[in-house]
C-alpha cells in the first residue's frame, strides 16, 4: 500500500503521453528524461493540473480513475514549480501562510517553526516583499509554502533549473536536509543527472511520453540497456559511510559493502552516510593488480556485462563485493587486448570520485 | 460666475447616478465575461469577443435605435419585460442603465480581460496546489492580481457613461429627473441657443473628463494599459 | 510613393478642383433645410436642377443647429428653417439679407398613433388617457413641439398629461418613438405621415389650426450668398406655383 501507482494517457497536439509506473512512497523518486520526454506533463497529471485519462493511487488512496477525479486542491500534495511563482500581491509571510491557512488544523502535521528553521526562512520573512528576494531565496520560500500544507507527497518540477549555479549549490543542502528529516515522499522531475544522482532513491525514466524503466536509483543507473548508459556522464552511485580521516595526507576513507575509496578530506564525522558517484569514463580496467600506479583507488571486481557503446567504445558493468555495481567505459581495442569477458575477475581503477554531499 | 439652474443640477445628479449604477452593474457583468474570455479556449470565443467589442464601432444612435426597437412593444425584450410585469424600458432610468451597460461593455471587459490574461494560469495553479478551490483562487489570487485592470475598467466605464449621448438620446425621451442626463441637457441648451448654460455644463464635463483621465494616467500609468 | 498612388492623388485633386470650379461657373446652391421638409425638398431640388441647370446641395438638420453653424461661418447660401424666428434673427444679426425672408410652407400638427383606431377624429383620446406615453418634440427646440404644447394648453390637458410626456429632440425622433410603438401617441408634422397627399398608416387627428400658433416655416438668403445668382433663382423658384403644388402634396399649407 505504501506506493504511488500511476497510469496516464493524454493526447496533445504533436505529443502523446502514455505513461505508467509505480514507485515506493518513501524517499525521492526522480522522473528523469530529456526535455520533451513528458516528465513535467506526467507530474502535472499527478497533481491534477492536467486532466488526463488514467488512474492514480497514492499511499492506497484513490485520486483518479475512470469515475473519480479529485481536483488539484483536494489532493493533499505540495507542488514546487520550476520558477518559484510566489504571489506578488502577498508578503513573504502571507505566501508561506497561504496554503497553511487552507489546511484543516487536524491535517497540519508539519510544524511551521520547523520548516522556517530548516529552510532558513525567518530572515526572508523579515524582508517582506517577495520581489526583494533572490531566485534561490524565492524558491526556498516556495518549497516552504508547499511544505506548510503538510502534503502527503511533494511534487517538484525541476526546482533548480531556473537557478544559477550558486543558487543551486545554496539550495541543494536544504533539499537534502528535507529528505532526511521529513517523512514525505518526493517526486522530483529533472533532466540533470547530477541532481538526480545526488537526491534520488528511485528512478523513473521517461522517453517520448513513455516510461522506459523504473527501479532503485543505483540499479537503474547501472543498467547498460538504458539510454542513461550512453550519457557522457553515465556512472554508478555508491552509498558509503565516512570511515576515517587521514590528517597527514588530507584524505578521507569511505567504506561501502565490498570495498573502500579514498577521497579528498571531508568535514563529515566518521559514521556519516554520504553518496558518491563514480563516472564510467573515470574507471579503467586492469586484468592484474596494478603496481606502481598513481591511482590509489583500485577495487577488485568481477565483470557482469559488456555492451558496445558506439563504434569505438564499450561499457563494462562490474560487481564489487556482493552488491555494489561499478561502470567503466573503455575502448573496444582495450577490451580485445585484455580479452575481457563476462565473469572475469579484474581490477577497477577509479581515477576520480564525485562526492554528492 | 453663472449659477446652475435646478434643472441642470438635476441632470448632473442624474448623470452621476447613471454612471455609478452602470459602473457597478458593468463590473458584475464584465468580470465573469472577462474571466471566461481570458481563460476559455472555445472556438466561439472570437464571436463573443467581437460582440463585446461591437459598441466600439456602432454609432451610438444606431445602438440606441435598435435598443428602442428591441425594448419596444414589438421587440423581444419589450415582450419579456411586459410578461414579467416590469413594464417597458424606453423612457425609464432602468432602460438607460441597460443601454449604458451595453454601450460601455467593451470599456469594462477589455481592461479586465487583459489583466486576467496578464496573470496567466500559473498563479492559479499554484493556488490550487495550495488547497484553494476555484472560487477561493478567483478571490484570493485572480482578483487582487487584476486590480489595476479593474481600476481602469471602473474609471473608463464611469467616464464613458458620463459622456454618452447617442444611446440616451434615442432611448431616453428627455424626462427631467428620469432620463435627462448631462449630455442631453448640454445638447438641448446648444440647440436652444442657450450658450451660457451650455458652456457651463460642457466646460464642467470637459474638466471632469480630463481629471478622470489624468488620475488614470498618474495613478496607474505603470500598471494600467488603456 | 508609387506612381499608381500619385496618379490617384492627381485624379482626386482634379475632381475636387472641378467641383469647386463648378460651384462658381455652373451655379450651385448650398441649402440648409429643416429636417421636417426633407421629402418635399428633394423633389423641389430635382425640379429646380432640371429647369435651371443649377445644382442644389442639401443639408438636412435642426434649424437651431444650422443657426449656430451659420454664426460660425458655415458656407450655406440659403436656409429653409422650421420657423420664422431663426431667419428673422439671422436678418437682425446681419447674417442674412435684410427683409428677404418669406414663409415657404405652413406646417400642420397631427396627433398620430401607429395603432389604427387609437386616435379618434376629435382627439378625445388625449382626455381619456388610455395610452402609455405621449411623445412631442422639445418645445424649446422644435416649432412643432411648441405647437403641441399650445394645443394641450388650449385643451386644458397640459397638466394632466405631464406624467406621460416624453420628449424627442426633433420631430424626427418624436416620430420614431411613436413608429416603434414605444409611445402610443405623438404630436408630429402632418408632412411626416403624408405620402402622395394621403395618410396611410395608423390613426391620426389633424389638430385644428385655432389651437396653436401657425408654424410658419421661413426661408432666407444668407449674406454670404448676396451676389450668387443661383441662390436668388432658387428662392424665386421656391415661390412658384409648381412648387406650391409639391409642398401641398406633402401635407403643408401655404399662407
């Protein structure tokens, strides 16, 4: 029952949405796809902003089917639009309170002080007029405004895409904190792989109005049969724990089931959970344990799958330990020289690790 | 300084009353109409828009004449009002109000419609995701955001009604205190070669109209598109 | 500018010059005519043009409006007013040639209804009061309105019918009120409902001429047209027996 089950079809001039997926109603589910893939339309259908044919159940509650259509304002959801869309005729405070006032007292689960604190909103409230806020600040208010309605589910439509890099960096920690502290499932529309890899737990992949894959983030991103494997920034996501800081060399060791990685020194206390991303292009393969290499992260791995990636490249999927998957992109020539094949034990050399927090 | 004759004073008072009643009624009628025109994607929206704009191009006397026919004993509206025991509308204040509402319709609908269109759908969608129902959205978001448009519509409708002549002339019958408004009074003074009284009233009207338009441009210049 | 447009401009220019030149040489009369005299005037003008070769340009409207326009230099040669007062006033003010005004037609007042049988032969309907509205022209603006007021006063009904009176700015509009049925009764000019010497529509009462002062419609030659032979010729023609027959056929009398 703790699921989101959606099935929609919608015909629009020149575009057809025919999407169905189910995702766990916990954590962050990314609706990922290129522009025009229908991810925003799908999100709008879920919100009831588009009247599509289909059905929708959220946590066992029926929101839409053949005979039922809950209008948007009757769906207990929060929606964060691409642009903050604050009401210009209302103060920052009145914007925040707009949805809160319309939420029955018995349904108010999210304490306003908490949201204000988490999103650092009290300084923004003091400034009064939304026009005086920066883009990132406005988006924080918009997120707060949605959260104050104590939504059963939070829908976010590329909430960062209208922001510049600085504002993005400023707001991402707030999003991560929300996901950690609030027990509200999030559907997050994005076309930016780095955002998805950083925030999502579950991935729904869209192409031309259809859902082509849906599953756990790290499993889905590791699939070589999906378009995501062809991306220049294709890679694997690793959930790791901060294990140890090396003060002398200014390094931090991250442990994950099946291995560990050394990365530049982090501020996190030992024991903290972090997410790291290892891009396929940053992983090379050796058939023997390399000696005398400058690369310090070398992991024993077993080849699970090899797939052609264009005329000159192949993608290789490897397993580290029992559960961690790693991708590598190498030339066909190297594959043939090393005579790589499925089931072979190899060594993965990780040139660089992108830390997500 | 010449004094206003009691008749003329009555005409001024009647004109203000007509303009006020017309403006209030117009807001009540034009707001839903403008809303529909701004939001609708129906094919017949163009037809409705054209109908609303028609008084801009029809000579007022022609509009007045058709209303006279329609509201008369051989007209559809006349039949209706008679059947409802309301009597007939020509030569009554109510008839003038109806004529004025139709005549000034585009001046009220278009600024409001423009204002609604300028808001777009997004703020209303945002409000819907924040638990606001349709009426709530309209009153808490659409109306306040469209306020400049309403201001323009009110001022234009009022001023246009004050200056209206052709429709009133055709429909009114020049009854003091009932249908003899300022513009007709001025016309009659001119026709009767009573130029002093005509100047007094006409001058006052020019001044009034100027002040109205001035306030419109000063107060709303940035916000209001006429 | 394209040569085609230029061509067009030259043509339009030529036409305009032609019409101005024509007004000097061939003889053209600009006549301001009271609205109630529209129909007979069109016939009279056609006759005049046929006989004299001069053209008549007609403007119809209220005499009061013409008066204001003439004061401000409107280029009329003659005015055929709806009363005697305006031509006399123009003479006094030097805007018309002194002592040139004359009565070209005498109007007759009728009480008319679009409904057959409503108006009786004696006008008793006015006293009975079984009608909704009584339309008349503004007495300040139209001689027929004044005549209507005098009639009602002579009949001692003026106060009684006050609540039912509606005012048209001209007898044209007064006729409209009655013709559309919005007013059951209207005081209008006999000429308005006369066609080929007969009244065909509705019911009417020809108001006896002793009930109101005569509506003496006067014409006068304006000072600006002092030396215009065509204007003089037109006014002479207006007094001819042939014209008198036309005027009578439209329900006017001649003095």
